[in-house]
């Protein structure tokens, strides 16, 4: 059975010949992988069935310097206008939001956004996707996710946007509508290009619950998520919609399903029970994740990693509906032997 066959059986809740799996490595682990194996591509080396496609870089990113004149110095401004200050460990950074002092919705609508929809940035995407499919890979977008809340608060500031939801609805509406509008168009372009999986996502969970009440989420974010999913599905009804949020989001899983979500990631076992989620929603939802990165992958023994992966395949993936994966990028603390144990448990 081919990799693509296994994937499509999995999302149809039919038992695959081999459970699909996925993980990503931080920079230091990529370097260790290359030293240990002499290879460059760990996706190919470990036989992962998924491949990502991304856009060309912008040739004319907006100049956002004016918006940072009265803010703290930043080390980087990305193409969306978000400022970053480097942390003192690894890849961690702190966000400096350029819209934090905006007082009028008009300022939000006049803030420049990147030329993300320019045709030159999408050149050869459809051809790249078709070629990967011919090579039996499952394709998905990367580096440009279809999210609404997160990029909005990156620009406005998390605390400020959360306050806007209650105290300043016109500003909240401007921030979220501006982002929804452009993300709808991006989702449609990926759908037109033929990608198999379209990754949506917004981290709205803490380890206890959602960071806003479910009712606030339903008021502000659910209809916008539904709009973006429906826009892409209208272009390509066969597209599979994958939604990411860390944390405990049990209270809105049924709502996510109503919006058209078909894959849920990452199902953190530290705060949600994958077996219980499977029992309650497994008839319509594929789980992607379930392997903890807070304790198991960095601090567990290889035999614990193996037994946990095998248990998830047995108890969650018994009739498909599982892409087994760590719940986050594997960080520097993860021992090489645990990565090997993860892969061996699947094979």
C-alpha cells in the first residue's frame, strides 16, 4: 500500500497498513541528525509520508520602520510587520506588536500587509504539489498557516486584543476581519494549487482550558474560521482541513467539527486524554499528535517512548483516524535515542 493510500485510509477511519507519522526537529537536532547519519533530509531518511510546500519570498516587503519609532528596539521585523527581540536561548523570541497603541479601526485597515497574494510568489506551487503527489507524498502548506487570532494578536498584542474583545469591539472586529479577509484568499490559493491538507490554527488553549471563554470564542472566532474553511472547500471539496491549537480545548472540539475541521492537532496528553477524545469524536475526527513533548520525548526512556507510541496506535489508531506525532517541534533536550525509538515503534 502506498503512502498516500495509507493516509487516505487513515482519514477515512480505515486501518492503514502503517500508521502515518510526523515530527519536526529544531536546528540543533537537525545538526545532530546530519552528524550521525551523514544525510541532509530527515523526512526522507525516516520515511515520513508528508511534504510541505511554501511560497517564494517577497521581493518588496513593506517598510514598517515608521510603526516602531516609539517602541523598544527590535532585532527583526517580519514581512507581516511583527517585531521580534531575540531571546537568550535557542530560537525563542519575544514579540513587539506594532498596533498596540492604535486607537481607531481605520489605523488597522491602513496598516500595510505583505504582497502575499502576488502571482510571482505562487509560481510553480501547483507544479510542485503535483510532482510530490506523483512521488507518493501527501502535501500540505507550511510557513504560512491559515490562522486568524494569532497573527491578529501578534500585531495588536495579546493582552490588548483580549481586552478589545470585551471593551473595544470595533477594534477587535477590525483586527480579526482584516486578517480573516486575507487568510480567506490565501486558503483559496492553496486549494486551487491542489494541496492535500490545509493547515489552519490558532493557539487558544492553556493547559487547563481555553484562554477565553468558549462563548467568546464562538462569538468572535468560530464564524471567521467557518468562513475561511468554507471558502477553501468551495474551491476544492476534497481538501482536508487540519486545525492546530496547543492546550486543553475540549470545550470547543464539537464546534471545530461543525466548522469543517477534519484533523485536530496536537492533542496534548498532558492536558487532554487522546483515548477519550477518540471515543467521543473519532467517528468524524482524525487525531494528529498524542505523543507528549513536555515529559515523554525529552525525559522518558526509549522503551517508554516505544510503549507509548504503540499504545496510541493500538488505542487511538485501531481503525485509522490517527497520525502519530510529537505534540510540538522536538527541542534540544530530546535525546537522539528517543527519536529513534519513536520511529522504531511505528515500523
